[in-house]
């Protein structure tokens, strides 16, 4: 038996000549028990918050995002990207066209990041589970639709039931500024279909639109700003990144 434990046990359970020593011992043990319980409960709470925050961000941020080291856009038509789609580690592959734009609704306007996504994005994004209003719909037979962050919707005073579209403005490529602002900007209209709430930084920044809408708006018919990937279950993210880097080279 451990000598320290032996002495402690003898001290705690042996008879004392005064009740004061027994009382002090009981208070000391009680304080240690309560303090330890509080520490365990606190750590468990923090672990729960950590898991909650990770689950919220994972609904918007991909497991792996591929971007170019220099510049904003890159071409994803090279044979290496076809090989990337067929890699055994990759479950879903989504091309993204993303850039900044000015949004306007009646007399209100705000800058936001337009994120153009395709149908493949919906297969691994959990953003549709974070909707507070409306539905996650990006296209129908006649119109394009946008899903907005809650902060953007608030700043633009947008309601899902409104019949008026949102105006989206971006500078035209290679066009010098002129006295007529309309000649220097691409303008497109899009209707709101849903509002999501994930985290304040995301809610006040992003608006999700169809990738075709974003390509026309930013005049990028072929290039992408990033490629987002979801890995298959049980695949090591570190090993997958190493394999993708070896495939695509040092440019991304």
C-alpha cells in the first residue's frame, strides 16, 4: 500500500480527541469533492460548446477547400481535376465561384460575398439545416434564387414573402470608371428564397446563389475561385491533403 495513502486513511478514520479536528477534516474533504465535481462539469460543458461550434461551422465550411496561391480565380479544366474527382478518398466535389458585390433592396444597400454553388454543393453542405426562414432553393424554370445570411437579410430589410428581387452590382471587368455608374457595373436581379443563421461572421457576409448566376455576374464562364471537397468516411484528412497536393502541384 502507498505510504501516503496509508497515513491519510489513518488520519481521516482514526478517532480524534477533539471534534474540531473531525469537523475540519470533513470540510476539507467536502471542499475537494465539490471542487473536483465543479471542474469536471465545467470541462464537460466546454467540450460540449466545442462540439457545437464545430458542427455549426462544418455546415458551411468544407472539409477541404482548394484555392490558388496567387490571384482569385483558376481554371479547373485540366486533366488533374478530373483525376481529383475520381480519387477514392473523395466523396463529393463542388466548384465554387465567389467574390464580393454590392446588394441593394429599395433604399438599403450592403456589401456581401456572393458564393455561387452547383447542385453538388447540396450533397455535403449542412446549410439547409440552418435555415430560419424559407427553403434552400436556388433555381426554378424561370428564376434564380438566393439564400442569405440572417445579418444581410436584416441589413437589407428583406423578407422571404417579398415580391421584389434584390439588385446585385459588381464592377465590369476591364472597364474604366465613367460618369455614368450604370455603364461601369454589371447588374443582375435575384429573388430571396431562404435565410440561414450559423454564426454572426458568416451571417453578415455570405449570400449563396446558383453558380451560373455568379459566373455571369463576375464574367467568369470557365474559372472557379475554389473547389470544395467532402471525404469518404474513415479517410484521414491529413493523408488526403497530401495526396491532393501531390496530384495538383504547388500552385494550389
